[in-house]
C-alpha cells in the first residue's frame, strides 16, 4: 500500500472510531448527532482517498462525496428539527428520558 494512502486512512479510522464510541456512549441527542456526522465525514474522506488511489484521472469519488455531504446536511437539518420539537414537548434531550415519554 502507498504511504500517502495510509496517511489519509489512519485519521479517517480514528475519526470513525471516535464517532462510533460517541454514538454508543452518549445519552444526549445532540452529541449523538455530532458523532453520527463525524462518522459520515470519515466515510467521505475514504471515498475521496480511494477514488484518488484507484482511479486518479476520474472524479466519481469527489462527486459522490459532494452528494453525500448534501444528504448529510439535509439529514442534520431534519434531525435538529426533531430534537427541537422533542425538547419543546419534554424539556429534555436525554435519550433515557425520551423513551419514557408517553405521547
């Protein structure tokens, strides 16, 4: 494997691991959303790196990454809207308290 490829994959792996750890251990919905975005950004880095490594003259990985970033932005907007509505109803964004709610 190329050393430049590894220099990009190691930080991406660390970012993804931090995102998984944060997603599993956090109880706040905002922190879970941030961890999810960290994992998505790590995957976007991998798309670009593998596109440059496997097909250096083509741009499919770049376009797919831009599309994934746009989808992630839309997903974040919807998730924040849901979190705001949950906070208005429950005055709390803790996952354990939300599962106890009765609508």
